[in-house]
C-alpha cells in the first residue's frame, strides 16, 4: 500500500510531536575566517542575534528530525510506502520556496538516494566532513546583499531499522555515524 503524505498530514504530524529529542550540543565548528565581514563593520550581526538564530535552528532541527522519525514509525511499513526521507525533501523544498529559511536534506554516504541531495558548495562539503569526524554540527555566519545568515549543518544518523528498507547500504554504517545532514540557511534577525 502506497502512503501519500499531503502537506496537511505533514503539518498534523509536526503539530502532534512531543519535542523530546536531545538538544544539539553547542560544538559548532567555526573556522577562524568563518564570519564573512561586510564592507561596513557596523552591519555585522550582534552575538545576541546570532545566538537567537542558532536557537531557532536547534528548534527547527528538533522538529524536523522528530517528524522524520514519526513518519517512518507510523507510515512506513514496506518498500512501496512513501519514504520519510522523500517526505523530508518535499517538506524542506516547500519551506524553502515559501519563506526566507532555506532547508535541504543532503547525503553523507557518497551514495545519495536522489542525485540532487548532495553537498553543493564548500560549506556543505566541509560540513559533511566535520560531521563524519564526530562534530555535533557545523556553522558559518555569512553576509550578502540581502543580509546576514547563519548556515548550519546537522547530522542525520540511522535511528531505526526501517531506514534500511529503502537504503540497504545504511546497514554498514556504524551506529551514530551520519548518513546525511540537514543544511540550514536562516536569516539572522
């Protein structure tokens, strides 16, 4: 039986979550040159604004990961069911197209389920390497003509046996190692 998840059922799943997963450790990997300084240093975001945005990303990350687990647990029962990872990609695409927050699910195994779910730029590539080396997350503050943004990459490990139904190669990944990452680009306000 193929389960088609609509935006409504995804929203209902998110609203019904119990936010109980551990909070991300604050082990952000920030290179010495990580803060891209604007031409006018007065335009740089304050540490308080960066921290507020960091907390927003932690909250979003918790919600999204709980949603993926919930969808997998409640709706994925066989190979023909709509995969939670596919639901996440669709959810993140809709979020990214409807607002200023940009969210993507990317592969960290080298064998992506979909070709477009790979690290696209130096930040994501460096972040995948950092996550695979055991870092809790990877972040960078950037600024462009539209404003300042916090970019964050968080790990996605295999947390359920059902994940292996669609991704047999995940069976060989050591427990706790990331098989993917969620890439966030969020305006600093």
